[in-house]
C-alpha cells in the first residue's frame, strides 16, 4: 500500500500539504486539492488513523455502540451520526451488540447484557477513540455504563442520569399532545388509545401527552378506552376488535406506533369500516408502511436522522470544548397529515 511519503512525492507537494488536505484544512489551493485527491483516488491510499492518533493524542475516531441495528430507528440515527462526523473529518467504528436479535426483549438486567456493554466500552477505550455514542434501540434508562469510562460520551435515543453524559431524545409527550389535538379537531370526541408495553418510556410519555390534550379541552380521561398493546400489528388488531365491541361510538383511535395502526386497519376492514370515513385512525413513527396503507395513515414522524446529527454534534462539542456540552436535547416530532383522520366540516 502506498505511504503518505510516496503520495507526497507522486503529487509533487509536501507531506504537510497532503496531511492538510486529508484533514480538510482550507489553507490549500483548490487546484492542488483537486490534484492530490485524484491521486489519492487512483492509488487507493488509506490513512492510518490509529497510528496518527497515537502520535497526536487524537484518533479522529468515534466509537458507536448500538443495541441492535435491526431496530427500525437505528439505521437512520446511525446514518445521521456518520454523516455529521464525516463532514467534520471524523471516522466511526460501529459495535453492533445485537441484543434484540439474540435475546428479544427483557435482556436489560441480565449478566450477559452487562458483560457485553462493558466489553464494548473497553474495546473502544483500548483503541483510543476520541469519544463514544451509545445508540439505544428504544427509549429506556441507560444505567449500566461502566463508571471507569472517562472519555466523552453521549447517549442517543434513550435517557441516562450518569454524570457528565448528555442524552438526545424525542419529545414523546409533546408529540402525543399534538396528535391528540389533531384528532380532537374543533369538537369534543371520544378518542381511544392502543398503547405500547406498559412500562415502556415511550408509552408513559405519550399517554401523558394524550391526557394533557384532553385536559386542555375539558374532556375527562376515560381509562376504559385505553388498551395496552405490545407494538405488534396483532395487538393492534385484537385491541381494536375489543374497543369496537365495548364502545359503539368511538370517534377516533390513536395507536402508539404504526404497526399497531396497521393491525387496527386489518380489523376495521373485516368489520366493514373505513379509516378516515367511519372512524379516525392515527399512528406514530411514520414507518414506510404508513404511506402504503389504504387510506395512507396520519402519523407522527420521528426525525431519526436529525437525532443522529445532534448526537454527533454533541460529542464533538464535548471533545473540542474544555467545559464540554452536558445539555440534554429533546427533538420535536412532525405531524404527517394524511387521509386516515376525518376532517371537521
């Protein structure tokens, strides 16, 4: 493989100039930069970031520890993180822990989980990454990060009370408030809810937003029209069936994710009811399926790419600032209004 010195000789510029170009510095003419980058592409030169980091006390590398990249939220978050870091001249190394793939749900308090977490952090410490971003598969309290981890750290799509560790999360409560207000429209309506799993933070916060919107409109909270799902389409189907059997005059159905909304659609279709015409239906997440349901589903879009970008910027702020950036960020969701909600006349 070609070395930096050989690349310098082939380009006809100094090693320092090549290094400046590789590091994205602006004190190089456009003509020189273009010529050197073309030679880099031709030769397939790859800089040794680890060796460079050992000399400069910085590897320009961020470690990403991910619960499981198969979770729907993770790919876009990771894409946002990597996009921002690449823009700033940083590389990423990803450790996919595959928790959901290996163990499904309920693994958070197991010894295997704690060992995997500790091992991932120690690996990134050993190769001297400048910082670490922990990407959770869903909102939960991250409490098992080893205390001996002293390098800059950010938690993404989850919460933590760990000292000097900011987190980036969506504002579930505000998003559910917005959606409930949208379903209420200008009239008092009976809005049923299919929640996610009972102890899940997304469920708790979204239910708080729903209650807050009802209170703002002077509507009494009715626990009988709140059903607990498990995020799956089957739980949406079954809970929709129960709700319609128990309540003939439901105005709307707010499902706490799009998959349960899809299950509710399935039951409504069997019952001869049309979303957006006979009953309003809303989801949450804006997953791909939402746009392809018939009619297309009104939902809340989670800005996953933006969450990743903010996580990346936060870790860079911590690395490059003596005081660090310890501010927690709540990212707003966006209401996507389609045809599944009945419009007020």
